[in-house]
């Protein structure tokens, strides 16, 4: 699911410590996603971004927090 990176998303990601990137997912290994999904933006760690960038953030439907 693609979501535009906005000031509100950035604020809320920091406030709630959003963890949604591949490196936080229990299905992601050193070889990649166990489901075979390509990493096309899911690696963006929104909670650690400092400012809004001209990117879309992609959230994976298979994501499960480690």
C-alpha cells in the first residue's frame, strides 16, 4: 500500500515509534523476504526520517513486527 509521506505521517511515526520497514519484519531475512516480495520502499524507516521527502512510503500487507 503506497502512502504519501506528509508532515502528519512523519509526526505520528515519531510519536508512536512506527516500525513498518523490512528490517523490523519477522519475515525478512538476510536473503530477503520469505514471501518473495521485492523491497520497493518498505525499507524506509519513517520514524527515523528528519523531514518530508519526495517519496511514497510503501507498507507491506505481510508485515509482522519482530
